[in-house]
C-alpha cells in the first residue's frame, strides 16, 4: 500500500480532494450562483468539485486514452436515455398548458446531467487499484469526520440546521438522507473488503474505521432506508464471496453482527416514528392522533404520487411536476377519503409542496412508464455489468455495493439533483464499469 502511494495519479488526487465537497450540505457552502430568466442558478463548491473531477477525467482521457469508457457502454446508453427523457419531459406541462416553472426545472435537470459527469470521469481516472485507494480513504476519512460531528449534535454540544436538538436523528454536515448515503458508502466499502478478504485495497486500519464510522453514522442518521440498502449490499456481497469460495465464518459473522447492530440502533433512534407508523397501520392505538407522523405522511404522499401517475401513465406530468399544485390538487379529495385520520398538514398544499419523497414513485409520476423503464434499465445494467466485472476485480463490486446503498436511501427521497446521495449514485455507476 505504501508503494502505491508513490504512484497516485493527478486525477486520483483531484477525486480524493473533491470527496468532502461532494458530500457537504449547501448550508455549509457559499452561494456562488446568479439570477437568470426569473430563477436563481445556484453554484456551490460541490458544483466546482464536479467540474474539477470532470476536467481531471478529460485530461486523463486525452493523455492515456478514452478506451476505458468502452466497457461501460450499457450504463452510458441507459443513463443517456434516462437523462434525455428528463429533458424531454420539461415540455410536457407546457404542451398541456399547465402553469409549470420550466426555468427552475431546467436548472434542476441540468444539475442532474452535471452530476452524471462523475460517472464518466471515474473509469478515466481510476485505471488501476493503485488509483483507487486514495479516493476510497478520502471517503472513509470524511465519513469519520461527519460521524464525529453527528455525534456531537446528538450529545447537544454543537448546532444542526435548526439549532441545538440533541438525542434525535442528526443531519451532521450533510442532511439526514445524505448523511445516511455517505455512512452507508463507507460501511459498504468495508463490507466489500471484508467479504472478499482483500484488506490491501484499503488497509486494515482504514477498513475498521470505515466499519465503525459508517455503522455509527448510519445509526445517527436514523435512515431506515439506508439500513435497507446496507442489507441489500451485504446479501449480494456475501453471495458473491460464497460463490468464489472465499466466504469464511469470522468475517461473515462480523459483518452480519454489525448489520444487526446498525439495524437495531437505527430502529431505536426512530422508535417514536416506528410506533406511530404501527398505529397508522392499526396495530395499536394512536396516542397523538392529530400529529404529522413521518412514515404515515410518506405513505400519503406515495398514494398521491401513484394517483398522479395514473393521470398520465405513459409520459408522466413532467420532471418534478408532481410537486406542483396543478398536479397534486386534483388528487387531494381522494387522498383525504383514503386516509381520513391524517391531519391536514400531512397532505401537500399551496403552502406545503411536499413532493412524493420516493425516487421510484416520483419517477412514475413525473416521467411515466417510459421514464421508470429507463431508470430500471440503468440500475439493472449497472448491477449486471458490475457483478460481471467483479469476477476479475474488486473495484466494480464497490460500485455495486454503493449503488445498492443508494437505491435503498432513494426510497425516502424524491428526484433531487445535486446532493451527496446523487454523487454517491453517479460515482457508483462509474465504478461498476472498471476492470482495474
């Protein structure tokens, strides 16, 4: 590993330096944006980090060749189709004479396309294992920083976005779901290394730092969707290890134990929300009947999203259109009838454009069956390519693990471009194409 340190490429160094900015909430970044066309074009340090990584990838391509991109053709094609559908869908509401703010949505769509550059840059920068260890260590190190900050928030020693609120789920330096994504990424990296018994990819001390920081960070985030992603990644990696006859009892027992502890810890953090959801399902009496309950509200929003999808099942209502009043207002009466016990604040309104808050259902609502098919094809092609390439290298399996973690976290979040979860997703889509 020390010998590898002398062979770090410039692109690898740029990617490693970019990691903390890619996984940092805009609240902690200066706004470098400008107003144009009646909307604000936000530019942050994370945007500049994406540009820097993209330029590093271009430089590597011009100096060492673009041949590594050929291996990812299925991912590039399906990603291009999905992004093309997103851009095309901006015209749907306008053609239907809906009051749609296409200027703001165009900026958001372009941000989605911008982050896709991370996927293209990864195979151009990480041409071997020697190029990968520094960015991986950067992610683990930043995860440790984020977990430490989240722990200080939990203890009530530092403020979060809304002030000092100890002894609850914490956003750290990222936000709840993005904190879960970063922590899950670090934990998934440790899972890959331990499941396949290849600690040299990261280094023993860094592996256990990833295990501890990732696991504790996921608990502090309180994101059960992140727990789902970790179990998906663990199941796939243990299966891969077993098929290669590399699965041994000790690492497997350690990983399963950590996953169980993370699950119990996260459930403990979300104990009240889980009890409220059990009451919503009718499993026991609701002690706070007029309060807005997290999982119950998400169920209501998902129901509204599915009803929006049924109005335009083929094309959807347009990118992020499901959060507009003209899209959700016609569905409110049916939603109130379906969930009569929910308080008014649990439903979207003119003052509360809550959105669907689930990537998969929002994709159906916004982009229809066409867009949802493209998204499924993108994830499926990436998993197929990563598992196939993983027969020769561990690096694509890191991409598989990160993609599964991200897929889990996206259950609790709608289509939001330019956030750390999006960065993890696109980095994963680049990693699955590696062969180094």
